[in-house]
C-alpha cells in the first residue's frame, strides 16, 4: 500500500462508527448470593476475590480461579466495574456502542432448571438496572435457559417489557436445535422483536449430568495419556466452530428460518470464516447430483417385504431440499457471526454476505482487540471498501440491535 493509500485508509478508519458486537460485563461478586431466593443461596454462584485473582464457584459444579482483568488505568476490573470506568475504556478503544454479554454468568446454563432460571432472572434484572437507561448505545443480552420451554417463553416476554432486544441461548442446548422442541421459543422471540444470540462455550453436553462432567471432558486427560497443551487448544478451538455449525445447520435444516423469516441468529465468539465452508457443505449435500442413478438406495433391506415397501432403505441422492430458499440464502438473510481478528472471514465476506460478519472487541477479555481495536482493525481492513468496512465494524450491529448512533454517524450507515 502506498503512503497516500495508507493515509486515506487511516482517515476512513477514524470516521467509521465502531460498535462492538461482543463485549462483556463483570458481574458484582455478591450478585447471586444477595439476590437469589433464600432457598437457592447456599448453591448460588459465588465470586471470591483474593489479591489479583478471583474464584468462580458454583457449588458441586464449577470451581475455577482466574487472574483479574485490568482497566485502561491499571485498576482491576472486578474491583471497579462502573459505567464511568467502562466508558473511559471504550472511549480509549475508539468504540461508540456495544452488545453486552455476561462474564461469569455464561456458566449458568446448567441441567438443574430451577437453579438455572433463578440465576438467569437475577442476571437479567441486573443488566436492566445497570444499562436500562442507555439502550440507545448499549444492547445488554438476556439469558434464556431452555430447560423448560414455558419458563423460557415467559422470560422472553418479561425482559422484552423491560426494553431488552436480544436474548442468549446455549450453544449446547438440552435438546438439539434440529428438533421442534423450541418452536414456541422462536415464535416468542420473533413476536417480541428479539435477536437470538448463541455464545461460545455455553450449555451442557447431552448425556452429561453436571457442568462438572462437561468441564472434566475438556481437560485433555484420557485413558491413553494426556494431550499436549497445543493440541488441546487446537482441538477445543475447532470443536467450538463445530458446535456453532451444528446449531445453525439444525436451525436451517429443520425449517426454523423459513418459518420465522424475521428472526436473526448471531453466533458469538466462534469467529466467522467457517460460515463459508458451512454454506458450501449444505449446498453440496443437496446437489444437484448428476450421477447415472440418483435413485440408488442404501440401508437395511427387509426380505419379508416387497421391494416397493422398504421403510429402512433410503434414496440418499434423491432427497430434495424442501424449502424455497437455498441454505446459503438463509445464512445471508438471517445469520451473523462475530469475530475479533479473522482475516479469512474478511477475505470470504462475499460468500456469506457482508452483513453476516460482525466485528467485536470482546471487552474486557484478553483474547479480544481492546484496547488496541483501532490499530488492529486498520491493518485488518486494509484495502476493504469504506462502505463494507463501516457495515462490518458497526453499521450492521447498530441496525440489528436497534442502537441509535449520533446523527453525525448515521449518514454512513
């Protein structure tokens, strides 16, 4: 890039409205121990602070220690999380608006429905209290457990009355998204104008009775030995993308996006480049096939039945795609994925559609781009047209979540 081009890119970057599609709030240490109904408090999610570390404890399920995150001024985030300090951090990062997810509460999609729903309601009340007067600029996302559909629908309707415009459901649901188990959830979400988000690493694996068992399965310990940290990291990273693909393919393949055309799904912190491969896989799965015999069958033949009555035989190539739009069209119309620094996604943006990819700084987590978002994205978006850059870095997110940028910034959206 020439010096003139670099200067032009920098200027466009400075004028672009940055809206993070992926940010987090650090919940107060006593949020659940002080607010849950009394019968749950001995099992409440607890945050024990000691020095530079904090223990996340969900009795009998989770016990994890992590180093505290620092604000831009060097103070620990867990100790001084206020709207003022948050705004200073985002101003320093050049970010105007944000979509806000939990920090510790992401662990709360647990099999025990009563406990899970009680924790979720406390968190949802907290984000309404904290951000409810700033919904033009911030979109806090409500937690919606799916362990009971009636309660899920009721909670969607309750938080909608509070002004929230987005919900979060688990990446590993109690029942697959390819079933009709959540039909009333999707209907309620569309009726209330909600965006449905699915955050990485949430929920519990089918067949696991506790979150503890899920965590144990991720440690890398196996009967044949212990995986190296590098291999384990790569496997976990790829596994997260597989979970995202499975959720979306289930939703598209079961017709959810055809039945609810105004419902948008946002996959959070899975990166975005895999969307192109997922589209290719779905499109290829349903042809068009040009083999000599597309009526070919395979399966279990019952010799006691006539040839035309073989319920266990499948014509694997003759199955037709049943919906009016192709799989990729549903992705481009209703699916979005957030990324932090994913050059492959930008290179493939026209495959999945520019509006399908949303940038986020993952504030205040270390794997994100904050507090260096302007520098990182300037390099990442070099050569990308200004209109596309504006859409990916904030324009699409602002529209999708109903944010209202300053008038001076709306002209470019």
